[in-house]
């Protein structure tokens, strides 16, 4: 096989030892037998400006740093007086005055009208989402407190009934200063069976503390006509009480028979003229205490979801029940019958 020709570039690569080992061996073998090739390599060596550098550590000269720094031109120096100028003094004086007057607080860019509008809208949406939950939680809490109030009344009623032989609840008198539904509270107060005066107030309505007052029956009997009206309204607070009923031709109070469907106490409506307005518990529910001591919430509708309307007797009147199974609750100043005389 004929050897490939060797060019000057190949000889230069051989001279610089940059060729692969096989190519270096091939050129070395040719140089041993070809005098003309050796002459060409010698010409390349004499004309080349490249010299072989023997491997070894490089030591820079000692004055390299000084010579390098001498080649860098000096930077221009800006002369500035250390003494404050008149402009500096005026700037500091003006800023001091603004800070002292309170006119300068925020150094950033002022908020635009669009930014303020967006912030107000976001805040309004957040409050609109948060308010129903907060209000609902507060109303639920107040309703539970009201139910606890009614349970406390139930314990007091049971304690008072156990003091008598017939286990009857107190009831209004037919006539006289004690002829009103809220007389329950003063009678219990006479026997020291009222835990606290605030028991007569439903937590769903915030009222001043002086309105949570339960007088004794003696105070009611000794009051003048104007004071009597006030005490009859205060005695029962925000609750409606059993007005009593007719039994065998006699007006008596309810006997505690443990009935679970016979209401003896409940939330009272706000009476305005001949109409009633339900403002407790958001105007949706009322709490009722039954004869067996349990408390239940009932919805507001024409019959309260019950067979026996708890606030009307069977004749549909705000008066005492017509028999022992007819429960009728009345607000504190309500007399047992329309013809009853309270003075």
C-alpha cells in the first residue's frame, strides 16, 4: 500500500507534536528514509517563530505588579469642600420645617384614587362575607343563653310547687295589683328562689341593668298607680307566663303533671296596640319551657307548629286557659281576663 503524501501542515504538526501517535510514527519512519522530507522539516523549523517551551513552573518577574500599575492612568479627583454649601443648608432647613409641622410622613408615591377604590371594594366584600357568620354565631349564643334562663326558671318553678300540697304554679289574681302574668317572678323572689334579676331578660335584647329588676309582692301592693304600672311591666321582663286556667268553675294555676306539650313560660312578643311584633332571636324562633322541664325552640307561624297555640286560649283570646289542658301565655303586664281590674 502506497504511503500517503506528507504536506507542510503535517510536518508543522509533527514539529509541534500535535498529531496523533499513529501519524507521528508514520512521519518519523518517512523522515528516517527520505532526505528531501528532512530538508523540508528543517526549513519549517528555521522559518517558524514558534519555539518549544520546556514544561516547568512559571515565575513572574518581581517588578510585574509595579509595571502593571504604572500603565493604568490615574482617575480624575473631584474636589469637594467639607464645608456645607448654602443649598445644603436650605434643603435641611426646609425638610426640618416639614417634619415639625407634620406635613411630611410618607416618602413614597401617594395612592391613586383607583387604588383607594379597589381597597375599599375589597374591604367591603370581606366584611360582607364575614358579617353573616359573626352575627349568626352571636345570635345562636344568645339563644342558647335564653334557653338556659328558661331552664333556671323551670328549676325555680319546681321548687316552689314542691312547697305546696297540690304542686301548683303561682297564678295571677283575678283582680287587684297582683292580677298580671308577670307576678310569677315576685312570688319566686318572696321565697328567695330567683338566682339573679337578669333571669327575667332574654339575652337577645340588650337592656340597661336597672331594667332587670324583680320587686317583692309587698312593694307591688304598696305602690301608687303610676309605680304599679311600671312594676307590672318590669316584673316579668321579656318573658310570657302561664295565665292560669279554669278548672271546675274555679280559676287556678297550672298543676305540675310533667306534661311535655304544656307550655308554662316562653319568649314574649313586643305588644304594640292590638298587634304583636316578634323581635327576639331574629324574629324566626321562640323558646318555650314545658311542664316537664324541657326547653324547646319552635318556629314562628300561625300555630307555632303546635296543636295548642301557646299564646292564645282555645277561643283565640289573650286570656287564661279554658280548661286544665289549655295553655295560654301572656306578657308580664297582661291580666288573666279582659275584665280583670288591676287597681
